[in-house]
């Protein structure tokens, strides 16, 4: 367990801890840093508290046994490749609070079947790595969303608004 009072899970904090099966993140944590849980292959479930505003790049990359993730309404951004290669994830809910999803955030999540956007209005995507030329996208179909998000080369950046 992470002690209460910790405000951030820093870059690489649990990098490669292959025996980590579960973890409790206290409500004092506001950010999950880059590579925080990278390669924690025994991790099966994680509940992110309502205090977290951002999930960093490759934060849960290659957590191959991660089956459940709860993203709270406090999260506004999901970093590049944050959940890439989490091949046992089957469903994700993107809360209303999320306004950006980084490049390949869910790429190679081969079991991903449904991605539900709680706010379907105003989403745009860019196929360009420089985040230019955003175009509107309909995110009302959870199965189509899963296909789009797990495909490494289909869409780069997702944002809502503007």
C-alpha cells in the first residue's frame, strides 16, 4: 500500500515489479507518472482514486494481466501509451472529465471490446504525429471506439472541445 499523504506516484516508481498483484492508491495522490507501473505483469486490477487528475505516458504499459481499470471523473488526461499492451483489458469507461487521450494510449490491447465515452460530444482526432489537422469523430459506438483506440496506426491524438 502507498501511504496516505503521498501526492504523486513518480516516474518508474514500480517499474518492472512483476510480482505486484494489487495496490491501493490513497486519495492524496493527484498524478500517476510516466512508467509508474510499467511491466507490472501480475497486476490484475487497479482502482484509481478520485483525486488523480492525470495518468502519465506509459504508466501501465505492458501490464499484460490487467483486466480491470477504473478511471475516475477527476482524470482529465490519459498519456501516450498509458495502457498499451494491456492485452487482457476488455472494457474501458472514459469519464466526462477526460479531455485528451495521447497517442496509442490503448494500442495493442488485443482483448479490448468496448470503450464507452461518458461524454460523446466534441471529440476530435488527429492522424498526424505533430497533432495537427484534427477532425471530428463520432464516439457513440463502444465497439468501434475499441477498434479505433487499440489500433496503433489508426489515430494518434484524441481531444475534446475547441
